[in-house]
C-alpha cells in the first residue's frame, strides 16, 4: 500500500462517513451487485441469439468462462501478495463490509466486474458500456464500504479486462467453430432464433 493509496482510501472513507444516507444502497451494490453482472451475461447470450452470427454467439458463451477464468487466476495472486484488509491495517476507519480473513489485493469483485465488462464489449457495445459503468461503481463501492484499498480494485479491474480480452483472442476461432457445429445440431435453438443453419462470418 502506497502513501497515495492510503490517503485516497481515507478520503473515500471520510466521504462514506458523511453520506450515511448512501450506506444501504452502496452496501447492497457492493455485496449483491454480482447478480446484475450475471444478468448482463445472460442478456448478452439472449441478444446474441437474435443476430444469427456464430462469432457473436461464441463471444457471448465465452464471456462467463472468461469471467470464471479471471477470478481463478486472481486467487494465487491474492494469496501471494497477502495484503491486509483496510480494517486490519488502519484503526478507527468506518467499516460497512463484513470482516473477512481473505487478503485484499486484488479485489475478486473488481476482477469479476472487469472481466464481464470487457467480455461484453467484444460483441455487444451497449451491454459492454452498461457493464463498464457498473464495474466502476462496483470498484468504488468496495472501497466505500472499507473492504478494499483503491489499488486493489483498480488492479482487479485491469486484471479482469486483460484476462477476458487475451483469452478471447486465443480461443475465438476454436469456440466459433464449435458454435457453428451447434448451429447445425438439435441445440441450434440455444444458439439462434433463426430456423435455418448459418455459416460462420468471415
């Protein structure tokens, strides 16, 4: 934790002290906003069905996999760095979060949010923009409730974005070919609303 990180956390913590009316809203988002990200992923698949494009559906199906992959990759990093939570490192701060024995850096919530936003951007700009705003709000909320330092969430967002984009670049051809096979199988109703088989776009 750097001096700047420490000071920025304290500024946000002071803001939290002064905005008690926001506590229920931000606490709810920080802890249960993951449901919204899951809904966005589901919506991405639903919207991809209407486009009858195997590459788009492939990206929609890879999005939750990339998110899970990003969170999984984060686990050994968290254990290796083993940064204490703010409420352990700084006495007397306002803490709205449930106390956890897990280390603080990087934030799993931020990794998840960054991965969802980046994954959605690869095939649906509108949902990607919505998820991007939601991801920034999630990152802020995790600091606001005292669960993480600012660096924890910034690095978490970045890690989620990098894993989502890089993994998609690696697997997109194989996943798209797999989806093309499903378009021509009995599972085509899960891939497209079109009653006819479609070919992969160039």
